[in-house]
C-alpha cells in the first residue's frame, strides 16, 4: 500500500506520476487496496481480462461510473461529456446520408436524455458486463451488482443539476474540445457516430477512442475543479486487473501516450499483470523497483523531478501457504495433496495456480498411481460465453497461451512453440541457444525480440531450482513427439549429452543421461564419488542432476515406481550402489510434479537412504542427516 499511497499523493497540479504495475499480479492485492480507498477517495476497479468483446469505450464507461460514486471532500464526479458521446455514437438509426436529418436526430436524442439519472444509466449500461471491483463490502462483478447499482444510481439521481446546464456545457464541449478551433458541436457528434459504426474503416476506431478519452479527461478535470490545486487532496485512483491482456495493453499505452502529449491527468493508475509485458519499451521509460524500494527513488534526471512513464514492481509468487489458504476457502473438498502438486508445477504463478485448482476440483476421481496433473491439463476448460472471442481449449493450451502472452484473437504460435519445445530440453539458457543455432532452428540474427525473451525466462537462476511452468509444459510436448523423430525426446537429449561431454560438463552429461532413463550410469557415478568428493559438492551435483525431466507415465504409486526403477538396473538393493540408485530414482521422481500424490512413502525412503549413505562421508555427515530430516518433514506433508 505504500507505493499506491505515493502515486496517490503526487500533487494533482504537477506532472502525472508513473503507471504503477505489479507483475505476477494478484486480484486480491487490488481488492485490498479498493477496500482501503472506499469512501475516502474516488476510485474505479476494473478487470481488463473480461470475457466478451469490451474495448476502450467500455473501459471508459466503467471508469466513469465507478469514479462517480459520492465521496467526502470530492463530492460527486459527473461525466456528462462522455455520456453525451455514448448516447450519440450508439444511435444506429442516425441518418449518415442526410446531414440535416442527422442534426435533428441528435438534438431530439439529447433532449430525451436530459436527466442526470438517465446520464448515469447510460454509463452503467455502457460498461456492460465488464467486471469491475466494487466496495469491499460488495466485491461483486459490475454486471451482477444490481442492488448496489440501483443504490448508487438513486444517490446520483437525487442531486439537482440543471438539465440545460448539463447538456449545454457537455454538448458545447464537442465544438472546441479545449482548443481554439471551433465548429458546431453537432458536426463532431455526427462524425463520432460514423467512426463508431464503421470502426474498421481507416482510423475510425482510433479517432473515436481519442475523442472519448478527451471527453473523459475533460469531465474529470471539470468535476475536480479547484480541488485539483489542493496539494493535500489525493489523486483519484484507477485500479486495473490483468493489464497484460490485449485490452489492458491498449488502454495503458493510450493513457501513457496522452500523458506524454502534455495533457493534464489527475489520476493515479495502479495495475496488475500476470506476466511482465513492458520488456519491449525503452529502458529510459521504465524503472523496476526492488523489494521495499520507495517510489521516490524511481525519479530520474539531474534534479530528480522527472518520473519514468512506468514503474514495475515484481511480486513474489504464491507460497505453499497461500495455495493452501486458497484451497481451504475455494476448494474445501479437494484432496489436500493435489494443491502440493499444483504448487510444485506452477511455482507460485497466481493464474496457473487458480486455473489448475479450478480444473482439479472438477475431476471426479483420481488414479491409484500418478499423473494427476496430466489429467487436469488434458481437461477441456468450461465453454466460453457466446459473445466472446475466446475459444474453448484444454487447460494445457490455456496455460500455454497465458504464459506465452497470447490472447485468443492471436493465432497459436505453432512455429515458435515448436522451437521452444526443442530448446526446453536444455539444462541452461546458454545450452538452449547453442542447440537452437547449431541445429538450424534459429539463425544468430533470429535470436531477438519475443523469442529471445521467452527463451531467457525458461531457466531459473539457481541451477538446482525447479523449472518454471512454461518449460514444464514444453517438456510434455517434447515427450509427446514420436520416439524416432529427429527432434524427439531421445534425439535431443542425446545430442545435448554429447555436447556436454565435449565441454567436460560432467553435471550436464549426467543430467541428460538421467533424462534418457540411464539411472544405472548416473547412480554409478554418485556411488564412485561418495566419500571421495566433499559432502557439500556431492550433494550440490546430486540436486542439480535430479532436476532432469522425465517422460515417465507414472502408472504406480511413487515409492513402488522408485523401487521398480532401481531394481531394473540390477543393483543389489542392500548394497551401497543399491541405496544410492534408489535415492537417485526417488529424488528424480520427487522433483517431477506429475509423479503421484501418494508421496509419503517416497520421502520416508529418501530419509532412510540419506541416513545410510551419510556414513560414507567422513568429512561432514551432518549435511546428509539434515537432508534426511527435510524429507521426514515432507513425508508428513504428503500423508
């Protein structure tokens, strides 16, 4: 809330503060902010990920309607210019072939809508079903909050406001729009109607949106009046969820463009984005804040007075505790171990966690073995409404589209995804680039733009960290390719293993050997080095290697699968080699979120094998004992 307070308290008569974007955003964050603002500062909370076909006009109507709620110190902000524009442009009966007839129709239309209650109703209906956050006591989508809307409408309607004043000032504005160039207002309104009814012709949609933005700003400035010059009064606040959607990008880009043109803007804009979406902008226009860094430090220039246009604040992902609370509140009947699988897969990504939990709640029964998340990802999402561009697809494709930043109106990027799928087998981003260029998937000049950004995000910074969810999805696509394909699982991992051997990268060589199922070879190496390498070094290499992906079906419970894999190597289960083989197999399975949910016995086995193997390390047995303790705790989590 501290950052939001900083953008709110920037003087209203000074330069506009930057758009504050919380990345990895959570709706709960803005809902909490809305609850604090309610009744204190005019604000609007709008979800830009709405279904249907909302555009800039609908967003402006929603903003105007919600900013117009009565608020102490501010009174009631009214938006007559925007309402007049909406009334006129939505009139499908306007005669565009007879200018005189069109003028008469517009005058008759505005005379019929003189009441302020009708003006407010116009904005409410214009917002349609675009979800918008209401006060914390309501927290209901705009289209469903009939009682609240009726109450708000009643309050606004009770204000006595001269109809002639409303129409006169609002309609007259369309003649000059704040400039010295004047023309009959009705001529501009006729053009607005034409632009709206033929949006695909030339720049009609752009001209319509520009005019509506100007009307919205003029209404807001007039409504605030002298209050704009009182430095102690906070700015009005706009809260935007899902700003990384196509609609969100358009709205925010237009807002920043108008600000750059020197137009006064008394708004503080706070947005959430599921994924970073500003990477394509010049570095000089944005600033990324570190944890707990104040907004004041984001100013640039020799005098420290110039704001960047955007300030980004990456939020930490959902923790295991966050996911558990979400399940308790929204999915109380769900097996308590499924959220642990979801968290392991999604790595705290809020949208991925929510989507997977919603789909998991609909699964009628779970298999005795594993691959529960495979069942969830293969499910079809609920059918979309008829009035939307959204296409029904599997949960896996929906997640892939989201993580790639693709809207439904964009074609699925098959070529790019095929390249990313092959590269996902690499252990590091550097190895992926070498693979892509060396195999002809990319030319050196082709490693630019969006593809380079996506590739860079597929590997965590820590070598023993779990893969992000997009890479997990891509690896499943790789495993689904034909076994004898030139870019199939075996061919790609064998190539990568050879490259690691040529570079004397032993960890990488073992990683790809394990991905190929060569458990005996990998376990043999760790058996040879046990007690020879320091415990710290031995464990570090082990933790990196067992992050290797699997293409296993997981038909049996995890502990049984680990024993089956270890026995297949022929190692004596009671020997040192047998214990280390079983340990490597169990850790490999535990690192895979598609391994079954019955993991308590798996972690119990890991605990026992760590304790037995610790005796081989005379330099520091405590490290392996600590690992055993960690898995004892994990076993309890999975019971």
